[in-house]
C-alpha cells in the first residue's frame, strides 16, 4: 500500500512539473546596491578682474578703476555658501569732475578698495549656478589729497551690500563666473558729499577652484 501511495505522489509531482514546462522557479534574493552619498560641501578660492566705480549723483563726479578681486568661501551644500571678498584697484584711479569746476584726473592719487563677507544662496541648473550675495562690507577711498602738500585723508563707509551673478563649471572643481555687486548706496560718503546720493559698485569676471 505504501508503494502505491508513493507512486501516486510521484506521478502528481512530475505531472505538475510537466505542466510548468519542466522548470521549477526558485526565488533568488538579489542584494540591493546602495549608491554612496557624495558630499557637496567644500572650501573654495578664486580671483577675478573688476571694474569699480563710486559716483556722486548730485555733482556727477565719479571715481573709476580696474581692480583685482580675491575670494574665499565655504559651500555647505549645493544651495548655500558663505564667502569673503577683497577688491582693490590695480590701475590708476580715474576721476571725472562731472558738473564741478575741478580738473579731471587720469591718475588720481588715491586708492579704492572694498572688503566684505556675504551669505551666498545658489540655484544650480545643469553646469550653471545662479547666485546672490547678501552681506556686510566696507568701501574705502584712501590718501585723498586735501589741497596742501602731503595732506591727505581717508574716506570710508560700511553697510549692507548685495549682488547677483552666475557661474559655469568648465571642468571638475573649476568654474568661471561673472557678477555685479553693489558696494554702497546711501547719502554722503563719510565727510565727502554729505548732501548727495552716493553709490559704488563693481562688475567682476573671475575663476574659482573648489577643493
């Protein structure tokens, strides 16, 4: 009787295998590959060439210069960084007398500089990165002649600064950028032009390297 029962079971099992095409599927567990999460935080440095200006809107007087900008920052993620900048003239400072009777100067005996720290919100699109600069800085004209031999003074203002720009990643860790930064926009500039609207800004073209 046992032999008959085993034979019947064998026939049923073989028949089921035949209906299934003779193949018995065995579930196989495939390990899931987890992609490593790459950190987007990094230090970066850069430099650029700037066109700097400071204007008196009442008299139309204007100081202009070609400068160099040095930057150093830390990118926390792809949307936010903090950045410090120092911009200083490397050419002769030119002075346009505007509506005054002062003479124009191609080489005005003064130095033009700005130092600031900014919060830098960013929005990446493919290889482009659009950003804003929001921070606090100090704009300065130094060694301004006061009329007498060897007599000069420094004029400086500190306050809120802002800017807009765009960067393009040309290769891994290297980007070129262009931006506009408003250094100063208020009434007067220290003891100079106290009753006039004065503004100062810079256009910069540069390159950054991310570590």
